[in-house]
């Protein structure tokens, strides 16, 4: 089957899966449903690759929607968790570092592959960085996709099950808007900001720079709009397809032991971070959903979308997730070079 025809077929199935998951009532159901369907299709020989332009457009839509929904009150709340933001990022990386030797032994991968598979940072960034240290980049990318998928499947469902009946009301980010000149202007600003962010190599530029640009102009009163649910839903489906497409069937078949080992290790990491988040929520007076999503090691885009869906503070969750990605990208190589110097492992060892 031709790649374009296969993309349309899997894309249509993913859209149906996203719509069904949304109808069921799952937070970020469009994304979850599309990701699961795409991953299943890929593991059964229908692997697809989403064109980068479509994925970037989806990120711009999400970033613009987040920027339009963040208020000055939300920005002001960041001061109350200023020190927790870098602390959460560093603790998350430290837990991964501590788990790496165990994961290396149990999975049968090289130390480099195990290390870069567990550092909670961006999928593409970790795959690219790991290649410089001799890691198996296919395994690294697949393990990070698994990490994000596990968090996206577990955490929103857990938040929904433990929510009070009226706890999760629609937020400004998800209220149904209209196709207005203000929305067109906001999306255009988001697109330009995303392109500029990519030129200066800002992490996750097509989401983060639209957020910064739109929230600045929105706060100053120059832009006011809300995205239609159809638009935000379509963006979630595209992001879900991109996530599901990262599951590499050949890697999973080649390394079933590593894949099976990664699931409990990553769930343990999620449990530890959730426990720390609950403690921070209690001590700092932050609502539990915001703390859990801020501390979670899911992808930045996925956690921000979940925050909007469950009524958590999108601005605070964004800050936590961005910090984790920045610290992870900056420290992954340094930790690999110097963090195992006293261990019994050799950095160049292959297993």
C-alpha cells in the first residue's frame, strides 16, 4: 500500500478512535484514542509517518489555544511554586539515573541505550543525543514513546476516577469558540512565533513560542479569541497519530525483554513522582491535579492538553514540563559521561 494511502487510512481510523474515546469521556480523548489506534496499526504492519508540517501545525494550534487561555492570575501563581519547578525536574532526572543500572541489567540493553531511554526529556532530542554515545536510537525513541503513552493512559484516567462530580469543568482553553478575525490573528502570530522559535532552537518551538507570544499579546489586550472545539480536537488527533507512530515494531520484536522491562520501571517512576507531587500539593497549597501533571514525565504537549481538560493550571503545568525538558536535554550527556564513573558499568559496553 502506498504511504499516502496508508496514512489516510490509518488517519481515518485514528480519528474514529479519538472521537470514540472523547465520547466515552476520557480527558484528552481525541489524543488518547488516536495514539492507541495508530500504535496498534503500526504494530500490525500499518506503520505511518505523519508529515512534519501537519504535526507542527497541530502544535501551533495547541500553543495558541493555551496562550489564549492563560490569564494574568495564572502567571502570577507561578511565583508560589518557583523553587519547586527546577526541583521537580532534577528529582525526576535523579530517579531515572538511579534506575538505569537496574534497567540495563534486566532489559539486556547497553548502558547508553538504558540511560537515554529513561532520562525524561523529549523523544526526538534524546534519540539524537543518544546517537552520539553509541546507543540504539530506535530503542531510545520507542522507550520514550512508551513512557509518554503510559503516562497519558494512566494519569488522566486516574484523575477522572478520583474527581468530584463538578471538579473538572470546561476551561477557557477548551470552551467552544468561533472562527473570528481575532482567532485568525492569534493563529498567524502563533505560526510565525513557532517558526522563529525553531530558528533560534528553542525546545519544542512550535508549541512554546506560540504560548509566549499569544499570552503576551492577549494579556496586553491585543488578541482575544477562543478556539473551536473542532480545531482543538483535530490538533489532538494529529498529535496522537504522531505519538502512536513512534512505536517501532521491529524494535519491539527485536527487544521484547527491554520493552517488557520498561513498563514496570516507568510505572514505578510515575508512582514515585506522583507521591512527591501529592506531598508538594499538600505543603504548597496547590491543587492535586496541577501538581500531578506538573511532576508527571509525560510529554509537554500531552500534559498541557490534559491540564486544560481536567481544569488544572495550564500555566503551572507548562512551566514544570518545560523545565523538565530543558534540564533533561542539558544534563543527559553529562550524566552519562560522569554519572557512572564509580559503577561497575563501562560506558562503551554493548550487551
